[in-house]
C-alpha cells in the first residue's frame, strides 16, 4: 500500500516497448489499458471489473496501475467474486482492503462488489 500513497512511478511510460523481452503481451495490454483510461474524460468510464478476483492484491494492483498511468480520478475497482472459493473468501478479502488506510483514502467511502457463480469447471 506504500506505492498507492507514493508519487514515485512504478514504470516509466513506454518502457515495455524498449524492453519487450521483460513484458508478456498480456502485461503490455494491461499497461496500455491503464494509459488509455488516463486519456479519457473524467467520468466517461464506469467501474473496472476484475473477473475472478481472489484477493485484496487483485484490487490493489488495478488501482495502482491506474495511479501509475496518471489517471486523475481512478475508476471504481469492483472485484467480481465468481468461484465458490472466492465467494467464501470475499468477506475476508474486503475486510483486508478496508483495513488499509491508503486504500480507504482512495475510495471515498464507497466500494462496489460484484458476486456471481461461474461454473467454469465444465
């Protein structure tokens, strides 16, 4: 959570193009999406939904990537708890997030959570 409060960037913008061997295509896409979000007009996008969220770090990572990309007002980060294990652990995950002052300072007292059961074992 120290990084959330920090003004120091995690990555220099575009470094993934200078060193493509260090970044997977998925990582590059994720970083580019964060940059794209930063370029949008405030309020033009809604929540950033994290499918199959499993832990507090899933939410924190998305928030941190937005901040690092220069998003002035980060999108709401909504974890989607889908698997039975994730549904059973959702309360603990949210308690962990709510125990972090740096996180609480960014959400303005509001948190969106999505729940659903996905039978991905078919």
